[in-house]
């Protein structure tokens, strides 16, 4: 869970939101104050991706965090609150991982295609690169069909948000997030399996 500790500390959450808004308004000092918190949270997200990967994977959490931080700090995005920021961070991490997998696949053209479950597709490493690219393609297809379901997948898997946090971001109930995720998972599995057949 990326943001759980802040939900228990409303004063810190409010301060974080104010700093985000100040940063979005052009106050670079606010970014200096946010940097340690943002960096720690990005490290937690990156650790989540890399925790179950094999020991000799080629992308390190620090590289993933640094790239995400550079992209987020350099963007001109305006953030509404902490949860909105982490939703954007989730999308940023997804793009970094997909770019990384594409680069690795360019280096290793060929080979057979294998069915990789959605849970395994977000891992970083040679055996998961193909799965991550298939997942990204399937997510893009899902976004065309049902943007809400695609956003749920992105927030839960790439953003590390809890069901409650995803519900808050999307303005829907926890039960709806759960139901949307179940349907999205089935749709993605069908699409990813279809590309293999």
C-alpha cells in the first residue's frame, strides 16, 4: 500500500496537499519540501514491483525511482491532492516499465510467446518484459472500451493504491472498484490469451 500511513495522519495529508498545490502553482520551495516524501513513496512503489523479481533482474528500484521522480518533477502537471499525485505517479511508473521492456525486447527479438498472468506481467526482468508489453497493449485496448476499468487496473497494480484509495480517486465505492477490477482482470486475461492463440 503506497499511501496508507497518510490516511491515518490527516494533518500530514493536508500539508502534503497544500505543498502539491503550491508546487503546481510554481513554488519550487514546495517541491524541496515534498521531495523526501515523494521519493520515499516512489521507493515503496518501486519496491512493490521488484520485490518478487529474481535477484539478477536488470532494473533496480533506485533507477526506477529516479526516472519517475525526474519525470514527475519536470512535468507541468497540476495536482489536486495526494491521491491524484499518486495516480499520476502510477501512470508514470507504468510508462517507465513499458519503455524499459520495449528497449529490452528490441535487444532480444524473436522467441516464442507465452501466456503470462496479469500479476506476473508487472515484474521487471527479461522473462516479464514480453508480459508487460502484452499487458500494456491489453490495457490500452481496455481503455478504449472502458476507461474506468483501465484506470482501476492502473491504480491498483501500477499505483499500489488500496481499494479504498482507488475508490477515493475515482469517486466510486470500494465494492465498485472490486467489481470493476474483477471484470477488468477477466477482460485482460481474455485479450492477452487471444494474442497468444
